[in-house]
């Protein structure tokens, strides 16, 4: 897939949602994946049922409050968002979570513009969710100090902020287990990225 196609199919919809993509600007040493966190790692969270009045507006308000209070945004309102490779949508990624054919998502640097709608147009873009009010995304501060994940369940939306994921013993242990797992359901590229990051990380 060429640069123009990715710009047209991925970056433009994100810009309409208020996220300006900054290509090839992910900080060196950024951890490739976050999973395995526990309650003690969570720095903030909120949930809303799908029948919540003004759902998208409420989700946007609470997301921004969490992003600011947790330190997701730097002084230029920039952060990282994890996007599927190519032009594969979030919905397609959900249908192909396992198996070696599922290429891992990669971090992309973005800037939050003045007019944004993460939980509405962002989720509806198919790269930050399924449709408006049904988000699905992973975000990280440029300095890796906080990770924010949004997911949709059967009854509503859950959003969590995880502090210092690159230092969490729970997360590090989980990632180490992934690298040791000999399974056809773990993508080789995904495992290699984690292995390289673990080997190169600075001791805390």
C-alpha cells in the first residue's frame, strides 16, 4: 500500500475526527504493545452505558478530562495512537486478532486539533472504533508515561488510563510470557518487536 492510499483511506478520516497525523515521528524506544495490566496500574477510568443520554458528547468530555489529568497530551497536544497496518479497519482487526496472518498494530504520532470528535467521527472512521459511540483504540503519551485504552462491551464503553506501562511489573511479565510462547496464534513480527524492546529497555 502506497503513501497516497494510506493518506486517503486512513489519515484523512482521522483528520476529520480532529487528529493530524505526523508521519515517521514515533519516539525511539516506545514499547510496541501494552497488555497484562492490573487494578494497581490503573490511574483513572470511566464507563458509560450505550443508553446514556448524549453518549458521544459525554464520552468526548470524559476522554479529554482523562487525557489532560493523566498527562497523555504534551505541550503541543501530541500523543501516539495505535493503528492497524495498511488500511485495515478496527472492525477488520477485531475479526482477525489471532493467527500469524494478523499483522500487529503500530504506533502513529498525532496532534489533537482544535475541533475534534474522537468518540464520534473518530470511532466512526473505522480506525478508532466500530461506529460513533462505540470506540476501540489504544493511545500512549510520547514519553510512555500513560497508556489509555477504550473498548466496547455488551452494555457500554470502558476507558482506562494505565500509568507508566513501561515500568509495570505486571505488564512486563505479560510481555515476557508472550515472547516465550510457542503458539501459532502469536504473530511472529509481533513477538519479535516485543523481544527487541524488552532487550533494549533501560532498567528502571
